[in-house]
C-alpha cells in the first residue's frame, strides 16, 4: 500500500512539473516559435519517463531489501541452532569433567590404601628393632614407588586435561570456520539471488526462495545429525580406551604388589632366622627392664584408674543433668502442643462463612468438583458406580456436617473414622485423599472467586487436613 501511494505521488508531481515550466516559458517569451514548445514537451516527457524508471527501480530495490532481510533472519535462526549445538557440546564436556573427577577420587582412595599399607610396614619396623635398618630401606623404597605412582597419576591427569582443552579448542575452531564459511557462501548466494530476482518475475522469485529454504533446512539438519553421530562415536571410543588403560594399570599395580609381598615374606623369614640367635640375649636384658617398667606401670595404672573413675563420675553427673533438662523441655513442648488447638477460631469462622456462600449452588459445586477430580486422576472415576447427582448430594451433606461441627470435632470424629474404614472397601487409597483435597480447593477457588483469599485457602487446607488424617488413621493403610 505504501508503495502504491509513493507511485501516485510521483506521477502527480511529474504531471505538474512540466505544466509549471511551460507556463513560465510562455510568460517570459510569448513570441517563440512552436518548435520550442514541442522541444520543451519532449524534454518534459523524457524527464517523466526517467522519473518513472527511477521510481520502478526504487520499488525493486525495496523488494530486494525485504528479501535480503528475510534471508538475514533465516541466517540468524541458523546461527541460533549452531549456538544450541555448541551448548550441547559444552554439556558433554561437563559430563566428561565429572567422570574425570570420579577417577581422581578413585585414585585418592588407592593412595589412602597405599598410605595404610605404609603405616602397617612402619608398625612392623617398630616391633622388630633389630631389623630397623632393613625396614627403613623398604619404607624408603615404598615411598619412592608412591612418588612414582603419584607422578604417573599426575602425568595422566595432565595429559587428560591437555587432551580435553585441545579437543575443546579444535571443536571451537571448527565451528567458527564452518560458521564463517557458511556466512560467506550465504552472502554470495544472497547477492546472486538478488541480481537474478531483479531479472525474473515475482512469482518465480517466491518459488525459488521457498525451495531454497527447504533445501537449506534439510542440509542443516543432515549436517547436525551427522555431527552428533560422529561426536557420539568419538566419545564412546575415548571412554573405552580410558577404561582399557585403567584396567591395565590396575593389573600392573596388583602384580607389582604381589611381587613386593613375596619379597617381603622371604626377607622376613631370613631375618627371623637371624633374630632367633639374638633373641635369648635380648630376652634376658628385656626381662630386667620389664621388671622395672612393671613397677612403674603399676603405679601409673593406679593413678590412671583413679583419674578415670573421677572423670566417669563427673560425666555421669553431667549426663543425668542433661537428660533431666531434655525431659523437662519435651514435657513442656507436649503440654504446649496439647493446649494448642488443631484449628483456630478465625479459621473456623472463615471456613463456615465461605461454605455458606457455596451451599446455595451446591449442585453446580458438586458437578464442578467431580469434573475436576476425574480430570486430575481419571482412574478415580471407576470408584463411583452410582448416580453422580445423588453422590454430589452426599458430598455436600458430609462437608456441611463437618463444617458445622468444627468447633466441636469430638462429635464427628467417630463418623469420620467409620467413613474412612468404609472407603477402604470402595478401593480408596491414602494417595486419593491428596487428589480429593486438590480438587476441593480448586472448586472453592472457582466458586468463591475474589473471596477465596490466601487466609481462606489456609483455613480450608487445615480443616481438610484434620478430616483426611482422621479418616486415613482409621483406615489403617
């Protein structure tokens, strides 16, 4: 529409301009020959034709600009899809980092096991003082091997980190190159189509553009699916290779540990034979030393027993005092809980006042409730086999009885308990009470409208919680 207005205004201006010019020439020189008038008319006609051609070119230029904008929008959508693929690759890298963290934790556990074994060897060294030099040599050997293992683990971790960073860099460069190449090809294609579209008719331009969009979408989808398949295969191969390397490393460590254990047992046997000769002399000297230590230990043991007895008496006194304080606190909380009502007077007033607003339209309320209940849980509908109108009347009557008895719940508790037991025979489960509560609150919200405030919702939730818990406890699910 705007283009048509521009054309009309341009034509109108072209028509007026020659007339004004001709009028000025006639006033300036009324005595010129007729050929000058014809020449002026031809010039004016030529000017009008040029302006019409320029207007048509402007229209075609605007069309080309719109087509280019549409192509740019399509390219923006393609870039958005590429960004989503990049986010997918980033999530995959985060998953691989999580796997590396798990492997590092396993390595730490193995290091702790090695540390435990080193502690055991140290204890054996202290037990055999005569073989201290040989055991220290073995401890140094074990420490050296631990350092070698730690160095190997650090080297493996560094190598995995380098591979991951290198893979991320290669992947980012590849995506950037594909994006730049695609933008260049796309720009060249847009320029060629724009030049071609100026030459051909509008209908052919539209058909070629639609066909190009379909081909481009199919090509992008095929490239994305192929990239996902290649990436999945590469990740699976890396995972299998990592598992194989880890299994080989664990097997080598196990064999090395078995060899070390065998050498240790052999050395212990030889050392035992050498120690046996020295043991008799050491026993004599040890006996004398033990006798002196025994007297000292008996004195220290006596002092320790006395100190422990006093400490136990103090701890026992503190425990009894703490238990007494805890019992007093629990008793106070129980008394406060017994004195606190299950539902407040204000909540009872809100429930009764809002229910009185629903009772006049009880048939519509019941129908609305059951429709929402069957929508939330369609399986519940099989539990209702009678007339739904009569069932709705029973529902309204039961709610009315409980609402009017909220200030004296003890009178309706037996009826609620009996109702809960009967519902078990109907096939009702404990989960159904939550569904019924949701449907009831939704029905009240629809019926009360703006009167269904947050305070009203809390009051009805509390009231229904008392009712449902009483029925569920009686049903003994």
